[in-house]
């Protein structure tokens, strides 16, 4: 069993994905077994592991990293 800070059943396609500093990273494209597929405008999609989700609130998912770190994480598009 995995100790997650979030409940994956609360994650839905279309939710906004934000950084800790409030910047829009993208939108949930798909919810996988252990990661979110995030569609981004003008950038490749990324697969964000659930471990990097700080919390969800309404239609928003907030990550544990600031916006400038998103590309540095090298989260691939592959599932």
C-alpha cells in the first residue's frame, strides 16, 4: 500500500494543475495508476507522479514544486 497525501479518486480530467507559487502548469489530461498526465500549452505533456501533489482543492491540483522546477523534473510523457 502506498502512503499518498492525496486521494486519487478526487483527481479528474480537466482539473487545473498549479505550482506551489500559483502558476498554471497545465490541465489534467488523464489519471493513471500512480501519476497524472498533464497537458500543457506550447510544451510537451508530462506525467506527474502522485507523490508530487501537495493537495487538491475544488477543480485544482497543487504540486509540491514551484513553476520553474516543472521542466527540470524531466517527467516524461510516457506512461
